[in-house]
């Protein structure tokens, strides 16, 4: 093992405003100390210092690893937040990518507040309800979904408070229907922000791929495009994010840029992160 690329756990990410910042848990000094292995961490802040959103960072890796000469592809990461990387066939145009909004964050928050469970396993609670179309359209009218990229977001915005604020206008929707509607919101907000393409394939990754109801709803919402997972490209959907940060760590050690200015809005390519030597 030449190095560990440690993204850490994002607890706050505020890319806009007078004092942009992004904070991750996971002390790289201690990782180096405990493992005796060079650790690369703090990947977001250099991009932000250069005026970028500091997120998403995976698109450069997605392009390098998943780009195709013949097929338009979207890599769709379904973590707490959903982000897409748009990889048009060939490599002429710059990579596009942005956060579409919530993937699991809102479903997790609602499920936790109603059942105490951290997430709605296999969409079981959502299956007990049905989509409330009025509530769904109200949620989809949030300005974030309509904003042009570059854009990134986090749980500072899409959280339980966001849900309860919208629900004040829809007081009679049952907990199960809210859960089901939040799942539809994830699928629909992604589908509405997909790039124009005649033949696009969407390769999903991240924890949300473990939720069969979400994958089913996503496939329906994205018609005529095909939705599958990165397994078809040879990488387990749960490995994509770890692999991205291993790749970014290598970029740093090789003195190569890791950000994608066309995605983050940074002033230019930058070598990301800090190196902690054993
Ligand atoms: N079996 C499952 N059923 C439903 N949701 C799941 C399942 N497994 C994982 N998830 C979802 O995936 C999320 C974790 O995804 P992950 O990609 O690790 O997120 P992040 O990188 O943002 O922390 C969980 O919070 C949960 O919502
Ligand atoms: Mg993730």
C-alpha cells in the first residue's frame, strides 16, 4: 500500500456565502500514526480556496475510469446527496457534474424520526405508502432543483427541517406516504436534471443502489434512458467512492490536479489535499 486516500465524513459543507467552508471528520494525522502509511486527506478545501464548490470531486475519476468512446454515460452516485457525472461519448468536451439534490438524506431523516431506524431498509416503509402528487410537486419546486450547475449541496439544506417546513403546507399526508413521496422526489429530481442525449445509459453507485424500490422508481422516471449500476462497468457500486479517493490520492502524490474546474467552478485545475507522511 503506497498511500491511503481518506475523504473523511463530511459534517458541514457550505460552499457559498462570505465564508465558504467544508469540514470532514477523520483525523489524517492519527490515520498515519496508527497505520504507518502515507495518508492524503483534505481534498475539498483547495478547490474552494480557488473559488470552487469543493464538490463533487468524483467526476475526474469517473471520466478516467468510466469514460467511453461510443456511449453517452452518466455516473450517478446515490449517497446522502445524489450527484451525477456526465460523460459524453469521446473525450472532447469537459466533464459536467453536479449534485442533483437528495438521494438518501431525506429518506433517512424521515425514517429515523418515525421508526428510530437509520434508514428505510429495502424501501419497506415507503412500500406501505403511495406518492402524494401535490406534495411531490411542491418539493420539486424548491429553487435548488431549478438552479443551473455548478452547484453542490448537503444535509445543511436537505434535512428533517426541510421536510417539516414543506409538510406545514400538507398536514394530512401519512408518514408512509411521506416516505414514499421522498423516494419519488429522489428519482424525479434526478430524472428532471439529466442532460440531453439520444442514447444515455445511467450507471448508479453508492448506498442507494441497495434499495430496490428506489432503483425501480429511478428506472421508471428516467425512461427512455436505461438505468443500471457500475457493476456493468466492472466496479461494485459500493466501491466507486472509495476507489475515487484512492485515485485522487494518487493524483496528489504524482503532483497532478484532482479537481474538475468545469464541475466545481474553481478558477483552474488544482492539486488537491494534504500529504501526511509516516
Ligand atoms: N438495503 C438498503 N435499503 C435502503 N437503503 C439503503 C440500503 N443500504 C444502504 N442504503 C442507503 O445508503 C446510504 C449510504 O450510502 P453511501 O453511499 O454510503 O452514502 P454517503 O457516501 O453519502 O455516506 C444509507 O444511508 C441508506 O440510506
Ligand atoms: Mg458517498
